[in-house]
């Protein structure tokens, strides 16, 4: 499998992920949306199903869609991301660039679908909230710890499930994301994915949205740093050597 195939798979999969993920928050928050007021569980399940679809589309590349997953696999000591794609600097950069670009494109498409509703929505915070995450109680350290824990759960599960006899697929990943959102998403809105937050935040900054306000760049480091730390820690704890010791 060529790196171009990896790039395209991750690009398209992440685009679908963010189109549907941003879309479910928009339908829940924006004025005159038929889904307005659907609630937190609607958002949880919407994001979970978005992950299911995105991972399924990007199956050839392993369906990472998330720099924390890619860096977690790197930290785990794996030699290949998928058969024929070695873990090295070129492949890591291919995954990461596709994920961030796909996240941006998916957010732009979601905005296009809801443009009329964005134009009629007066709340700047909720407009930004459809694109990027934000804390319920702002505390950089506490918010980062929450993101580390949530991402650790996700990446640990991805790594462990790949070594089980069942090797369960995209639907199971989706259910894990729903569980993380329902159980750990309250404090920060659970980015658990640096691309998921940064790509749409950039889209929010550049798109011509009426009265959108600022993009809260002062918080933007949290959903980048927290998930990266959580993913790398999961890779170190549940890496190839550790799993081999447990199996032995």
C-alpha cells in the first residue's frame, strides 16, 4: 500500500468524521434546526456513528483519523501501521497531514450544510461550540488531564482490541467513543483527537460566519497537548512489548 493511498484513505475518512461530528453538534445547537435541543446523548451517539463511518471508509489505512492513535501506535513499538506501511517519519507525517486537512474540510462541509442556521444564530459561544471543544470549568491543567484520561482510554482500547481473537472493528470503536463522551466528556467536550479540534477551529476562524466572535485560541492547546500525551502514554503502556509480556 502506497503512502498516497494512506493519505487519501485518512483524508476522506477524517473528512466524513468531522462532517458528521460537527453536523450533529450544529443540529443540536443552532436556531431553527429540526434537531435543536436534542441533548448530550444525541451528540455522543452522533459522534460515535461518525467515527464508525469514518473508520469504515478509511479501513485500508487502519482508520486512525486521529493523531493520538497514530502517535500511540508509534509509541507502542509497532513496525507497521498496516501491512506494507512501515512506521517511520514519512508515514507518520502522511497520517498526520491527512487527518488535519480532512478535519478542516469536514468542518467546512458541515458549515455549508448549516449556513442559513449559522447566519441566524446569535450565540457566539454556541457557534464556536459546533466547531471546537471548550471547557465547562476553565482550568488548563485540569482540562488537559481530562483529555489525557479520555484519550488514554480510546487509544488503549484500539491497541488492545487489535490483539484479541475477535479483533472487533469500527462499530466497537464507535461504541467506545460514545462511552467516553457519556462518561468523561462533561468537563471538556471530549476532543480526544487533536485534528478533530484544531481543523474545525481553523475553519471557524476563516469562514465568513455572521457574528461568530473569536476562536478561543487561548484554549486551543489543551485539546492538542492532552490527546497527544494520552495517546503516547497508551502506546507505551499497551505497546507490543507489554502485550507480549501479558500474553506470555
